[in-house]
DNA sequence: GTATAACATCGAACCGGTTCGAATTGAACT
DNA sequence: AGTTCAATTCGAACCGGTTCGATGTTATAC
C-alpha cells in the first residue's frame, strides 16, 4: 500500500467539485466564489496536495525554469566574477519561484550540436546570457521565441534587453579621483575595444578628461591589446612607458586584470606606485586585494547584476511581449593604496 | 502558420511507424530492428525533433534534475567553499544529463513551510545536501524515497551515502609535516567537536602524535569552542598561550578560520610565526593566502567533493535501490610560510 | 508440417495538470 | 412572466511523452 501522492482529482473528489475548478483555485484565477476557494484550500492542505511541476509544465507549456548561459572560459576562470553574477541570479530567481538551469557554451558557436539541452527540451521560460558571447547564441534563443536578457554585453543589432555595468560613470569616478589628487597627466590602458563595456569605459575616460580640461595624449593611450588579461596589461604598460615624450603620472586601466599587469611592468621598470605613478583599475576583482600596493578600483556589484537580470527576465516572461530594456547598475569608487589613498574608503555614487 | 515544433507523433507519421516504436528508439531500448532504428533516427534529425522534458517527465515520473540543498548561512558566507562544491556538482551533473536545482534551507528546520519547492513539486530525482544540516531535512528527503548524498557531513543513525573529506589523512599530513620540521611540542585548536569532520581531524591529530611518539598534552589541546570561526580560533589561542606550563612550538588548527584567529592572537601576544610557533590549518580557504605569514594548510578539493557526490547520486538514481556508500576525497598538504616552509610546495598524498 | 519461442511493432491507457466553450444559476431589467 | 447577463462551475479535449499487454512474423525445435 504505497501511499500514492494525491493528485488534483483527489482534491476534486474530496470537495465534490470538478477538477477544473480546483485548477482555477490553484492558479489564483478570478471567477471562483470565496466559499469554494476556501473549501478547496482546506482540502488541499488536509491532503497535503501539491501539483507536480512536470504535469503543470506539460499542460501549460511552461517549465518554471530560467536558463543561464555562460561561455566555457568564463565559467572556468579562477576569478569568481561570473560565479557571483550567477549566484545573484539564482537567489533572485528563487524569490520569483523560478529555478535556474546553468549551462556553458563554447565561445565560437562552431558546432550546432552543443545547443544547450534546455533549449532543445523546452525546459526554460527565458534565458540570461552573461558576458561576451557569439551573437549566434543570442539568435538561437530569440528564434525560439524565448525572452532573453544579456548581462555585461550588448548587441545593438539585436533587439535584446541588457543589464550593463555603469561603465561610463565608473570611468568618470576614476578620472575625478585622479584629478582630485592633482594628476593632470593621465594615461589609459585598455584592450579588446570591440567589447561594449570596454568601449564605454574608454569613452567615459575621454569624457572625464575633457571635463577636467585635461589633454588626452595618444602616446599615453594604449588600447590596441586584443584581450584584457594580465599579460595584455603588462604589454600595454611596457609600450606606454617606453615612450620618450614624457610620462603620465597616473594610469586608468580598463579593468583590474590589466591594471595588475601594468603594476608588474611598473615594478620591473622600478617605477614606484603610487609615488611615481598612480593606478586605478575597474571591476574590483579579488586579485586586486592581494597585490602590493592594493588596487584602487571601481567596484562592480556582481550579484546585483545577476539579480537585476533575473528581475527583468521574470517581467518579460510575465508580460509575454518582447519589450526591450536597458538597465544600468551603479558602481562605486574604492580607494586603496595604488592611487595614493592612504586608507580604504568607499565612496558611493548613484543608487 | 506558426511552425509548431514537431512531436513524437510527427516522427511516427513520417516513418509510418507507431508512436511507441519511436519512443523505444528514443530510449535506446532493445527489440528494435537496426533498419527501423536507422529510419527513425533519420526522420528525427530531418524533423529536428527533440522530446520535451516536461512531457517525458510526466510520463516517466522523472525530472532530469537533482536538488542541491545548502543551509542559508553556508550559502551566504563570503568564503566560497560551498560555492565551489556546488559548481563541481553542477559541472559533473551536466555531464550526466542532469540539471541542478539549488535551494537553501534554514539551519534549524523550524518551520515546515519552507520545504524546498522542488521536493513538493516532484521536480528532482535525487538530492545532494552539503555541509552540516539538521537531520530533519535528511529525513524529509528520505521519506519521499529520494536518493540522498551528503557532502562533508555524516549522520550515522541515518542510512545515507556520504562524501567526506579525508580528514584523518589530512590531520596526519599536518602532524607529519610539523614533526619533520623537528617539532615535538604540538598543540591543537578546535571547536564544534560534534561535527563529524572536526571530530575526525582531532582523532587524526591524536593518531599522528602517537605515531611520532609525541605526548598529547591536555593544556595544549583546546577544543571547547562552540563554533569554528575566526573569533573562536583567537579565543582558543588566548586560552592555550595563557597556560604557564610551557608552550607548544607548533599548533594544528582544525580549520583555516580558526588558524587565522590563532594568528591574530599570536600577533597580539608578540609571538612570532613561524619563528616561535609554527601553524598549520585545514581547508585551504582563500583567506589563508592573504594573511601574513601565509597559512600552511591541508588543501581540500572542493569542486571534487561536489563532483563525486554528483556521480554517486547518479549511480543511486540509476540503480533504483538505496545502497549506502561512503567516499573519501583525498587532500594535499600545502606548505607556506606559517609553518616555516620557505617556499610554496605541494605534496600530494593518495590518489 | 506443426508447436514454440523470440523478436518486432502496435494500440491504448496513462501520467496530472490546463484551458476553453458550454451549462447552470440567480439577479437585474423590461 | 420572460429575457438578458454576469458569475460560477463543469466536461472534455489536450499537452507529448512512456509503458505494457496484445498481435503478427519469422526463426528454431521436434
């Protein structure tokens, strides 16, 4: 006598109502009398009835899941940037009664065979894609009529909602900070300028200089690196400081990884940080805390990025229509030693 | 003319076979002729047919998901120990065609109302529970006839499979290391001795001392802390070094958090590490890399713990019978400065 | 040549919900 | 009293698979 778990028919039987009425109550529909609603809820709790997800899913063609897509290399990298984003999504999704299915795809989208299984199986109601990705993957999702939200990446040619870091504001904060310390000779190190976030940081940097009436000198603006890793930062710095036309007294790096590479080069060249050159990064990754001197940087609220994307996606799913939004997540300046700040201070800007 | 996605009936129609035969092919069953199998597979790929998860789930009463349960405080803690375990599970589960549904529960299991939704909805085929948890939650899962695997926690009174850190081997490695450096006066700092892992580490420590013919002195063995946080480590160390009957020259702490607390106390007391006292921790958490001196410790392969649990759980699901296993994951000694090792060396023990 | 077994395929019930048009009821309106 | 209409409730089809007993076919044994 295995105690079969109750189904909606058991609830119908117990209340003497029809199955469809029970379903109406379950889904909080109108057009059910208060009296009936009460009776049904009572029976449900007495029977300890709970609808099975797969039955509901089959009938209503929804899964109750949202998909989270990450490129393989982002998933595997040691720095937990996207891990934090994912956990932010996970946490927020749960608040909205969704589970998150995580998957990775390869960067290039070469083979068609590793299309995320949850797409093939109709097992998600919407998709979050984090980080730079081949547009092919975005199209793949859109072609299945699934709502999509991108995080930290934009594809202007695709009609997709995005959640972006406020890169421009961050770059402005960085320049303001350096300018307030008296710097008027400020260089830039960047790479992968095709990346929307990087492009915005560069633009913000330029705008910041202009606002402070500081000249942006080409020989101090090294943005030709193909990637934004530590190595690229080191190389770019070598290039910058080999210039003979005088040196900047401060550097803004487009992200912390490049800033750390820059720091390595400056050490090799016996250029003291922050005495000879002040340095500011972007992202506030863990590693920035463990270099000497510790990195002044723009803090990105990674969990918040994921949480916002989850909220947007849930809205899109509920709306049923493919509206496009662009949400910007605020950033903070975190002053540490690499810019000459004597102590750690956090300055918040914009809610 | 919305291009409705094909169903199994479309495949049946196209091949002139029955729906049930298609299903047999889909599930790689015997008793299908090669010829038929080939025809079906051809039709499937031509139609780009893929079975929907919820339909399959309803019919076969399986979900294709596994649940991952974590206590709220473990989920929220800054140290990414359980995050890494989770990602290990996630990665391995995907290899076996499972998705992982994550949820948190409150520590005490007070209210019955926050039973993980995936349990109520029959939305998982098995459960992984990570870290110490109220036995009530284990019973909750077992009572639903779901396979369960615990990570880093045991409940001898419950018949449950577990994946444990090799705590004993780790403690032995730590003692061996200290002994090989010439230490013969070794103290212990621990807390929460009801925790199975902590108990094993203490036992391993005792066994290690015995093996080296070293006396275990009660006044150097501080294990009465209720928890194993940094504060507890600091308190325990204060207690130990206030003793007047001579001091140990080395300390083994039951985990890195306590070791870090111990380090703080030693600094206050102007006891130099490693010169006056050598220190070894356990877990290899991130923070251990950022204290001065860096912590010699026992490295735990966190992702591996999660991956092993996923494999065990998949086996249990496939078997359909509730066999109980206990798997131990190897650990490594990582020598850094806190024990007097001049450079970072990793010594591996046991595969 | 017939009984038997093994194999391949089929038909239909079933999993447990949702949904929508139809039926019922009672109040409001002519 | 007859008609209209909104509010409830119901019945049945449907979602897209799995599964199992039944059926037809062919090979094997006697």
